[in-house]
C-alpha cells in the first residue's frame, strides 16, 4: 500500500483563516469591521486609492463606476462572480488601466 503524502499546513493569518498568502503580505491588507461580505466576514482590500473608491459600494454603484471607466463589457462578463469578486475584478481592471495609461504617457 502506497503512503499518502502529508498535506501542507495552511498559513494562518491575523484574520484567523487559512490563506495561501504569506503573513507579511496579509498584514498590508485592510479589514473593515463595518463592511461585511454576504457570508458575514469582514471586507478586505489593499487600501489604495482604487480600493477606497470601491469600498462599501453595492453592485449597482459598482456597475455605474464600470460604465464610467468604460469597463462595462468586462463587468458584464463577471456576472457569474459573487459581489466581492466582482468588486475585486473591477479594482484590478481599473489599476491595470491606470498603469497602461501611465506607460503611454512615459512613451510619449
């Protein structure tokens, strides 16, 4: 009979959950006791300008932001995701757009 491989231990974070993200990185994130996810957990974000702009917004408000940023097609593509994942994806798309815009300025 073959031996089973031992499972790697989960990295515990200050949020008392298992995470694949190392503790130093998790320490940089901001948790908000006032804003809860659908499951009742505290909302977590990286506390940058984009995260602060999206924090606490309902899906309808996020959709308006996506339209304003011309990311509405991508927003519609994220329909299968939960609200937190959609907020995260929108934030990542906004950051990528800002980085690309900055690179275009540097190239000019």
